[in-house]
């Protein structure tokens, strides 16, 4: 497979950070209706990032609501403490940051030992090389296109260069690498991210502000267009 033009389909992955927590079940049903297959949990501890969001109990509640794949993006200082709790809560995937420091590799492998998919996320200023030690083992790579901490921020211009670099680098791996982009993904930025090689477009505000089912459908269409694909039915 030629990695620079990934064959894998585009996935819109809603970030629950932007969902209305008072109507969480409705919000999940709305994105299920649009065909979403996974949900993204932006877990923040107020240390690694200057915001506090939610913990494993929210994921456990959502686990009881839906069969969708649940992925926890741990923007926390000591993610090793939370691998077990999130896995027990029902997380199918757990993503951690190499910026946590020297025990990144060991925590990454601890995720894999639980049977969960293991991903790495890098902040905008962190080079891809920060994931070199686990590059071959990655089940998922997440590129932040905003400084992590808050939803509703602007996509950092030029983020697509890093996406393209990651997609090129992924070409040397045995297995296909799903590449996610997180932050400021909306109708005007999603096409660039998809064209550069992203497969999983994480979106909070662009999904949950307004009518979520319609928003997801529009985002998926814009992503496919960005990748030069015809809308389904036009083939
Ligand atoms: C930042 C968060 C956001 C969130 C998406 O730490 O990770 O990127 O997922 O937020 P929106 O889609 O609203 O930019
Ligand atoms: Zn995230």
C-alpha cells in the first residue's frame, strides 16, 4: 500500500469535551446516527494542561450507553496511574503523550499489556521523533493541531505539514498507521488535514455546536472532498 495516499476510510471522531453533559445520551445517539464508530475522551488533570475535564467514571457511564469504540486521550501528568482505571471503565484505546517524560515508553507498553489499543499524541511543538522508541508498536498516532487544554481553539496553520511528515514516515511500517488530528477541526480545516494523510479527525465544537448528526455528515463530506474522493453514490 502506498502510505502517502492512505486507502483507509476517513473517520469523524467526536470529542465529548464539547458535548452537552446534561444531554449526553442524546448527543451520543446523534453521532451514532451519523455513523461515527468511536468517541474521544479528552481527559485533563489541570497540571499537564491548564484545564480539568473528567475521569474514568464518565467513560464508564458512556460505556453503558453505547457499543462505540471509546478512546481516552490522557492529557495528564502521571498517566500510568490511570491506565488500569480507564481500561476497567471500558476504554478500548488509550493515548498518552511522550511529553510526560522518561517513563513514556514503559507506560505505553503498560497500555498494550491491558489489551487496549495504545496511541501516542504529540503537542504542536513536539517533534515526531519523540515517539521513535514506540513507533513500530503504535496502534494510533494523534497530532495536536492546537495547544492542548481547551476545545474551540483555532487549528494551528501549518499543522498539515506535520501530518504529511507522519504519513510519509508511516510508510516504513509493516502495518497501516491510523493518524488522528485533534484541535480546531471544522469545515474549513478538515480538508487540509485529510489531504495531508490524516484518517481520524477528532472534532468537538464542530460536531456538537448545532445539529450533531448533520455536522458529522458535513465534516465527513468535506474530508472526503479534501482527499479528492467523490461523495458516496457519485462513483
Ligand atoms: C484540546 C482538546 C481539543 C478537543 C477538540 O486539548 O483535545 O482539541 O479535543 O476541540 P475542538 O474540536 O473544539 O477544537
Ligand atoms: Zn484529544
